[in-house]
C-alpha cells in the first residue's frame, strides 16, 4: 500500500518566528497519525527554524522551490546543497512558479534530477489552466508535463518522487475538480503515462496527490479515490485544526 502523504504549501505566509511557533503546536496535534506522511513547506527564511522545531517529531519539512544550478552567481536563488539537512521534500513545477518565474518543463526536469542526486525528494506539480480544461485539452497537457518531468529519471528513483495534480483553475479560487475528474486525471493520465514510460509496477510506486481548494469538507471524497494518495494543501494548511483534520481523514479513509 502506498503511504498517504499530506503536504502543506504555506506559500508566502508566516514569518520565521510565527512558523516555528506554529509547527510546535502542529507537531503535537499530528502525533497520533504517524502512518501518514506529514510535510510542511514554509518560506525559505523559516526553513531552519521549522526544521529545528520538528526534529524528532516525524513531521517532515519541504522547501517551496530550488535552483536548477548547483551553485554560482544566481542572485536570490537557493541551491540544492543549502537544503540538505533542512528539508526532505522540495516542491517543483508549481503553477505559480511556472507563471511568475517563467519556469519551463525542461527546468523542472533538471531540478527533479538534481534533487534526486542529492537525496532530496521532489514533489512535481502539474496541472492545466481553465482555458485548456474548457477546451478539452487537460489530458494532453498533463501528459506532456509528466513526460517532460520524468525524462531521464530511472525507474529505481520512482518511489522517491511525488506528483501533485493541481488544476490551476482550482488553486485558491474556491473551485475544485470533482473527485471523479481528479481520479480520472491522476489514475488514467498521470499513472497511465508513467506506466507507458516505465511499467505498471514502477508506476504503482509513485504517490500522486490532488491539490486545489482541498479542505476538511471535501477531503474524504478525494481520499476515497484509489489513485489519489494524498493532498498538496494551500490555505487549509495554515491552521492547526484544519491541517490536522485533513491528515486524520486521510488516515481513516486510507486505513493508515
């Protein structure tokens, strides 16, 4: 059975001090759910404090991005070596990063390979815009993102990779894909594409999350889908009660 994974993407919220205080409270609340992988992804300035506060709790830390370069004259960027010892996971390919920072599929692929080489686990985000969705282009668009992201990644590395399907039109809008639609994209398109790139056994080892206006009220419906292994959560990860509820629902529905 794939271990459920719930990751909170805090985006540009919480100061360093607020983040450290928050995770101390959060870790206590999440303690009963050790069979669910629980990840928080604070801002870069809060990573060290959050990592220190969570050490030994079983709650893992993720970064929100990484540079595709190992080091060099890249003002404002964060090198992969700077994350070692602070984070276990790194989100790459988020639609906001693609949109605002101009990241390409090739850059995301380079980051995925760099992270794996350094022992860090990528959470590769993918998803389509409202225009693509309404034009019936979701499957082709997402398939293309997956093919590009996994170029040159060995099958042996797949258990260390997480994919997050986040339809752009559902991020922070209050809209969300139906559980059936999410399952179709995640099961048929994403896992199906991985099966064609590798094989069914390898594809079955990749955990795939849904993201996009996930909240306690709809979490059980998503977790009931066979190919949805967790959630990449935005706003609902910023409150201890909400995030804990999401984790508890995942644990119950998935039998973790």
